């Protein structure tokens, strides 16, 4: 890669404008010496991330339809949407994997205690209101 | 309270934290040199080891390896801690920090507040440095950020106790003593380089090292049959992410290692290493060509290549990398 080929294709919104996350590429200058050049990002990588993300959102949309049809609970929806898995969620909340899978069914979702709701919402980084809805 | 610590941007978080910590203690090394001394380039594709439900493809050794190798080689003593209790982990951080010692932390990125949401996966090998505290806020030097920034104690505790594979458990480390520090020598570089060559050439399992790339090629050819169309494309996307994820310096560390070979070649007065550097840089270009075509593939652009075509590209890369590292190894062994 040559210095003038270092891509500057920014793909994603950064929540903290001070830190300014950047790649750093090692590229050859006109004398054949490696030079370090900060890079805002590269199209194919951004596309790969967006493709994976889009796929997740489609899966979540499918679960959303199931929630509306009464076949799944909002917890199942948020797990897919926020890239969570039962074992990892169990690690964050201390609620057993078995119980988490149970709460993915609508009739058991209604029986979650307030304490459990709080810790689930906290693990996701969302509010209890968001956790119990599918908007 | 803020330690007078020079924040410098780096390509890779672990290299960057090590380089910035060493710099704080007066040892000036470039990031490629850290990568080279830490034998930080690798390849593995493990269908049985899943990350985010997909086979793991990796272009570097497991995290923490580079820190251990570099500090051991240079005779620098590092103190590490892990804690069961998050409050104890925060207390210990403060205790060390207030002795004016910068502290490296391993954190998870899933809940790292300043990361874009698309990057927040369950990856627990991110490294950053804590260099100060004001009120309830920590001053952070994250090497992949152009600037220093701040995190609240609550947010920092969250990422130090991220869950999932390889949970950091409050992992922290700092330089304890420079008493036995040895400046870099030709012998150190050669030894580390031989280790790299051995990692890339000698592991007798098909999924590791330069031949592992050909193994991946074999898997890629079967993906559609094994996983179906969508999951095959997701697997391909995953490989590109790992190649180009923030931190690799482009093409899965190949460019950074090429920069190391150039710098080391000058240090050792081995002009042949500059040739190898240029060849590895070309291999990096081939990796980029692979990513470029793969991205066209899953975006379903017209005229996109098939899995078989992409696998053929990987076979070429595998052969080229084998050749580069074999010649590198021979050049050291001949020199003895």
C-alpha cells in the first residue's frame, strides 16, 4: 500500500467526539520507506460490518413479528438486537441460562421480578421500559 | 490528578499500550518494533472455536502474548492483577495510579461508552491505559484514539467486568521495575524473528501459520454447502472484519510486520530484509485485494467472484507467506 492509497472512508458514528478513534495504516512513501498514516476507515471493512449488522437487524425484525404474534417475548427480541446470548447475559445478571431461555417465552416473561428486570435492563444498557417493549 | 504521560496514537491497542508505557519509562521503540519483538503476527482459522457463533479467524496470537514477550526480552518487570471483586479492582487501580504509575487495563468493548455501536461486540481483549483521575472520572489513553478521553468510574468498572469468552476480570498491569532493563540488541530481534517464523511455518496442525491460509481456502470452498448462502456470506464478512478491524494496521498486521522488517533490516544491516519487507507488503496488497473482492461478493455486485475464486486468492497468499517466512528464517540461520 502506498501513502496516497490509505483510505479515509469513515463509516460509523462515534459517540465521543474527543477521542476520535482511527485506524493507522503502514504505507510506503515515494522512497520505499514505511510511513504511518491515520485512516478514518475502509469501504470493504465498513461494508462487512454493515452486512453483519443488517443481518442481525433482519433477524431481530423476525423475532419482533413473533412477539407480536404472541410466540416470543421482548427479551428474545432485545437479545438478538443487542447481540446478546443467554450465557453472556447470565454472566452479567447472575440469572441462570435456563431461566433466561424461559423468559424468552411470553407467558414466563410476565412473571419476571422487578429485580431481575432491572439487572437485565442494566446488562443491555437500556431502561426497563425499553426492555418490556419492542419499539 | 493526571500523570505526565505522552498519549500517542497507535494502530493496535496492545502494542500501543506497551509502546506508550515503555515511552513513559524512557524506552523509545516504534510500534512495528514492538510487534516484531513480541512475535505478534500469526494466522489461524479454527472452525471449532467460535466467536459470535462463527469460526474464529485470527491474524495475531492470543492477547497478552506481546506484552509478555516484549517485557521479558527487555528484562522489564511487569506486575499483573485480576480480582473477583470489582470494588477491590477499582481500589487497587486508584492505589497504583496515585503513586503516579500509569496502569494498563484489559477491557471488553461491548459496553465501552465511546465505541460506535457497530463495534460493540463481545470482544474482551481491548487494551487501554489509565493515566489520571479527576473526581469520579478517569483519564484514559486509548491508543486507537487520536486523543485522550475520559470515562466515569461506573463506565470503567462495567468494561473491566465485561462477560463472555476471556472475561477480563478486572485485569490490570503496570511496569514494576526497570532495574534489569536491557536495551534492544541484534540478538533479541533475531530470536524474536525466529520465533515468528516458527509460528508461521512449524506448527504441525493444518489450521495454523502460513499453511493455515490454504486451510481457510479449503473451508471457504465448502462454506456454501456447509452453512447455506447467508451464513457463508456472514463468515466471509467475519474474515474481513478480523483482517481490517481497528488495530491491524491494514491487512491483518502484514503491513505492520513489513514495516518491522524494514526497520530491523537497517538495525541489523541486512539489506535482504528490506526485500522481504517489500514482498510482505505485496502480500498485504493481495490480502486487501481479497477483502475488496469479498466485499463486492456479499454486496452482490454484478461480476462478483465465486467462493472458489476467492479461495484461489487465499491459496496464492498462503504460498507467498510461506516463501517470505522461509527465506526470513534461512537468512537468520545462514548468518550464524
